[in-house]
C-alpha cells in the first residue's frame, strides 16, 4: 500500500484524543512510506493529518471542490492539491488515487464518504482495504449497528468483516497493509454499478 485515503472531520471534535490519534496515524503512515490522500482542507482533523504528514516529511495530496477552495478552507501547503468541480468528482478522484481507506472521527460527510466506499466494495467496484480508526470508541455505535444489519439479514458477515477497525493507528495500518482481497460475488456488472453510483 503506497497511498491511503483518509476521511475525517473538518472540526476537531470534543475529545482531544481524536487529534492525538490523527497525528499518530500520520506518524505511522510516514514511518511506513504511505502517502496521504484526503479532502484538501486546512481545518479540523483534515488540517491536522495533512499538517502532521507534511511536518514529518511525508506526501499529502488534497482533492477539493472549487466552491470549498473559494471559501478559503483549502490547504495550500500540500505536496499537491487537485481542484475539482464538485463533490462527486472529488470522491471519485480520491478513490482512484488511493490503495486503501480509513475513516477517522468525523461528522455526516465522513460517514457518507465511508459508507459510499464500503458500498462500492460490496458491489465489487474495488477490492481495497477499508478501516475505522476507532479513537476513544467513537465508532462503537456504528460497529454495533453493522452487526445488527448482519443479524437482520441485510449484509453478509463476510462483507461486514471487510471494514476493519482498531483504536490503535499503527495496528489498524498494519491490518490494512496485510489485507489480501478475497473473491466475493459481484452484485452488478461495472457499467450498471457505475450508473447507480
């Protein structure tokens, strides 16, 4: 794994542990020569991970819609910054640039990005590893809910297990790097899935 797409909040959150875990993930990424791909912001946990990766000598690629750049939330100190027309183009480019995906604590946007890329995995559109950095138990509720979805017959257990999670950034990164895709049924062919996505 050479690049990791990180989804995270544009705010710092209520618990300082979230920023600590974000910086720890950045250190683990740089130590393992894994470059950052993220949403291109300079605020919140987004800014924290980009600043830490750059401070430690790593590479950080941002992808941001022009509308957000115009609001002056774009990070100008990155290795590279792609400016795109809208959120759909942003997510597609981030996905294409990354070898894996991690969600840090964040809000509705973070959840939306995570669940979309999880759905793409379920549809067979990619076979890249997915993870939750469960800092301070932030994602405990989501993990329980996904088990409920499995129990109720809406998600196969083997598909649910594709979303790895750990509170320790270095452990999670090691799990992502060790991931080997397993054959799984593709529900749609690529053309049909792309029309839906």
